C-alpha cells in the first residue's frame, strides 16, 4: 500500500538530509546534452498590487532532432516544483509552493517538440513566490533533473533561461501553506481511504519506533543499516538521526491522526 511508504519515506528523507548524508546518486552534470532552449517574458514590466505576477515561458527545440521534455517541468496550472530562480535585488525569494516526489516518468509524461518547434505557457507566480516586499526582481526558469528529458538518460540535464527583469508593487503577504493547514482532511477521504490511512499510520509508527530503538540500543558505528541510509558514519550524524527519530516516533504517537490527511490530491504523486 503506497500510503504506508509515504510516511516512512518522508521520515527517512528528512533525517538523511539533516544528518548530512551522502547523496544517494552521483551524477555527472555534463552527461546529458540537449538542444532545448527556454525563455521567460513578463506579461507586465510593472505589476501593480492588484495584479498577478504572470510570466510567459517558452520552450524551443533548437536542434535538428525531436526532443522529449517531461511535462512535470513545464509550468502550468498545477505548479508544484520550484522551477524558477526568483531574486529581489539579488537576494533569493522564498518559494512557498509544494515540492512533489514522483516515480520514473513514462511515455505518457513526455511532450515531444520537433526541430524548431516551440511551446509557450503562461504561469502565475504570485501564489508560489513571496512578492510581498515589492521592488525590482529578476526571474529565470531553472531546473536540473535526471528526468528532465524522460527516464532514458544516465545523468542530470540542466535547463536554464536568461533572467527577465520585472518590477512589482508591494502587496499583502500570502502563504499557501496556511490554506492547506485549514483544509479538513477527512472531508476529502472516503471511508476506505480513511481505513487505509489508519493502517498506514500504524505501519509507519511501528517502523519509526523500530528505527528509534535501533539507534538507541546499538553502539554507534558504521553498521550496514546506518550507512545504507546515511552514508559514512560520524558520531554527530548518528546523534542527529537518533534525535530526529525520537521526534518522528513521538509525532506518530501523539500528533498525527487520520483527520490530518487530505485525500483531495488525485495526481500520481507518492510524496
């Protein structure tokens, strides 16, 4: 059951990151060559407080062969990745949208552009980046992924546009996470889904407790279980993982309930 793995995958991923583990994969950033180009153009050069910050993004196949682009990386109504590097007077602007974990792309996830063909899409960045301070911004499309052009490559591809300049009038601060927190979880979940969520929470709690117990009772060292998830052993890394799993186990025991889960998403995400 996918939900069982969702909770535990997130727990392990969070602990691995903060424990400064080695990357699970090492990529040669020059491994994937391509002829795809991308440009961004603001709909308005000055955006008043009452208007959305809309950018037109154009992908162009500048080569002599067809190029397949994974549609996850084409911004649209379902904007769920930090695809843009947004800066205010040179300082990075907070991305406030979701970050989605998907499986390997299939043929159904690809958009093929023929030689010389372009694809243009408008995207509203107002709800995904913090423009509340107003001022002069630079915005560029910037993505790096092993799945940018499908699953048949052995390395990471990079796709980056020139920066576009835009001025934005200051506006009220809006954080979409506050809206998500306010959504009633069980209202979007069927009885079957609620049952599945309950089973997933129980399984995830058991796994978190097992990890907590292992880290508490095992002499800290480069055990196979530790290095599989966190890389080279260090006492600081072990202690950090132990502390995080204490909190994860406590969260499952006292803070996370079936009603906290929202089933409104119908996409093929798994985290």
